[in-house]
C-alpha cells in the first residue's frame, strides 16, 4: 500500500509538528516535504522509516504538479 507523507502521519493521528519531532526535523521541514517544496535526504528517509514502520517503497512523494 502506497502512502503520502500526510497519510503516514495520519496513521498515528499526529499533526505536522508531532511528526516532525518524531523524525527529528523542524515543523517547517516536514511541511515542506508534504507540500513538495523539498524532499528528505537518505538519512531523513531512514528516520521516517524507523519512526513510522514504513519503507521508502511505501511512500509516495508528490510533486508540485500532483498536489
């Protein structure tokens, strides 16, 4: 099952600030990821995988064109 970052966050009923804290990034960084302004690097992807129990292949990264 493919999930957007917003859906990954919603599976644990977290807001953006809580998800950001869980991964160890700022709320602005998490918001930028969800809004396709920036994308997580490999280190941050690993943190997302570990924090939410997903793999990179489970996550759909939307582009500005698809938001």
